[in-house]
């Protein structure tokens, strides 16, 4: 099945992002049993996900972190992009992968919930409802991973940066503006600003020049 967009409105509009059509079909059949849920779109890749979300403006995105055979975590960058482009969007990560750093990275990139794919149907539905009301949602394993991650010793800064943040940092070092970086990476100025903010926060600095200088000393660029 190709990526789809549905029209119409309902209480909670949902977009499903997963590279496996059978998973999306299964989720759709489960979620649309709920009278206040409507699956308004599906996507299987980063590019189609951004297009679908831009078009239908859902309340919730259910996102798998693995969207290709080349990476298990490229959904992290997509999560950050979607949240930056659509303030108020609730992203629920639904994936087969879980570890402390991955859960924390999802949260840092804007996810409001994280559950593993073998979660009970009732728990998945509850998670979507909680996020739609402005809350957060974590299953028992991801909640435990989050607690461990919060209390863990800080990891090296290089491992904190996502792949997209590393790209933005390298372009910052070349003196590019947000507009120029956005054109280079085919992302919006708002998304670039979001990534730059994350880079400054993670490096513990307040200015772009300081970030570039520190990154050079640390061997990040």
C-alpha cells in the first residue's frame, strides 16, 4: 500500500509512521475501533511523513524509530523536525527498540511518549489519549529506562548529538546562517533553529561562536 492521506475530522486525528505496511494496517484496524480516533494519514519514510503531517495537521503521530534498513534510529531526527515544524504535536514513539539512552534521546527530540510494540492494545489506546490531553505516556519498561537515564552519569557530548545535530554543527562551523543551513539540508528555518538550540544546550554554551569553538576543541568538527 502506498502512503495515504484521509480527509475529514474527528476528536483525535492520528498519523501512523512505520516502514512496514502490515504494521500500519494493524494499527489502523485497532485504533479506528475507538469512536474518537481517526487515522488521517500514513507514511513509510521521512519525506512522506513530513508531507503527510504538513497536509493533515494531526493531533498525534505514532512513530517507529526504524524507518529504513540503513538505520535503527532515524526516527529521532524526524521526531525533532515534526515537533519543531508543528508546535503542540504529540509524538508517541512505538518501536521494538528500547534502551536507556534511546528513550532519553526520544524525549530530548520532542517525543511525549514511548512504548514498545508488544504493548497491550488498551495501554496503547490509553497512551494516545493521555498525549492528546497534553500529558505524556510511557510503558513500564520505557519509564524505568527513563528513570535510569535521568540518574545515570552524563555521557560524552559527542554521543549526545544526533546525526542531524552533527550535520548542523558542521555547517555552523562553515559560517552558514540558519537559512543557508536549511537550504543545504532541505529543512525549514524553524527546524534549524530548533537543532541549533539543542546543540547550544548540550554543549553548555549560549552563542553559536562558542559552540563552534568548543566543538573544535573537543574534536567534534
